[in-house]
């Protein structure tokens, strides 16, 4: 038997590997790595990139000491040469993403910007419609502050922060709430609106317009990359 690894009292044979990968739902990860092997085979690193790949790897994986590096090697059961290969492979992947989709990022940013914008807002929510109206009138008349009312009456976790929520990306919010916030001026209070079981009073605090910085650029590159990878995996399944 051509054994490849022993775990406890069990010795695995090479012939068992494929079945176990399928059973443990690891096959997509394995296929992804094969796809990347093919995609990265023509990516060449410059001498400077080769030299900086390992340092970049250490930063990305928060490996800051020799002890942490050794623990990482032990955990993944690889040697320093294999670690260097992996670091350079990750650098090649970053270069592949940039080469493949970097030219599309500005267009993607304009397309997705409304979902990338972030909001800080204050929220009061209650299941009681009549109570929501009463609380709104108190706010409009200045009888109580938004924070006091939210702390006392709001039925969600925002009660712990005086009603304040955020910053939150628009992509994670209800579309109707995004529409309200995007059309508001800071300090504007909306009358109670229905969101499912809730009657919600909202006040915009701050709108933080997304900027095409390096973090957003990498996020958009990752979106393109994941879409491409999903298509590659789907084509292998057909």
C-alpha cells in the first residue's frame, strides 16, 4: 500500500485521498489551487518582488518573530523553502489580479460606489406604531434628545449607544433605509417608517462617501477575482 500519512492508528493510502477530499468537502479548495497553478504559471516576479515576497507574507499573516514562523511551519507541515514558494505564490496571485483586472477598477468603483458609501445614523425602533408617532413628535418639539429617547424606548441593541449606529456600509443595509439616508442632510429626522415588524425613526448623522483608496481597490479586485474563480470552478463541474 502506498501510504501518504498516518493519523493516530489510521494510515491513509494515496488511493483514498480523492474520496476523503470529497467526503470532507475539500475538493473545491483543491481544484481552486489547481486552477491557480495554471493561471500563475506565466506570472514572473522581478528580483525585487522575489526579495520582498517573504516580508509581505509575514506582514499579511502576522508572523512577527522566529517563534511564530516556526509554529507556522509546524502547523502546516512545511519547510522554509516551501514557505518561500508559498510567499512568492501569493505575490504572484496579487500580481495576477492586478494584471487581469486592474484596468477595470475605476469603472467598477463608479458602478459600486453607492454600496460602498458608509453612514453613521441614529435609530429608534419599536413594534408599537402609536408609540413611534408619539416619540417622533417629542423629537420634533425638542422635548427630549434623540439619545435619551433611543436609550429609553428603542427595542434593539442601538439602545445601548443612544441610538447611534455605524459607520455601516450601504451594501449591508435595507435598500429603503439606504435611500432615506442617501437623500438626507445631516441632522434630518424621518417620520416613523415601517420595516417589517418595526416602526423606525431615523436621523442621519454623517455620510462618508467612498474613496478609491488602496483598501477599496483591493476589495474590487477581490470581487473580480472571485467571480472569475467561480466561473472556472463551474466550468470544471459541467
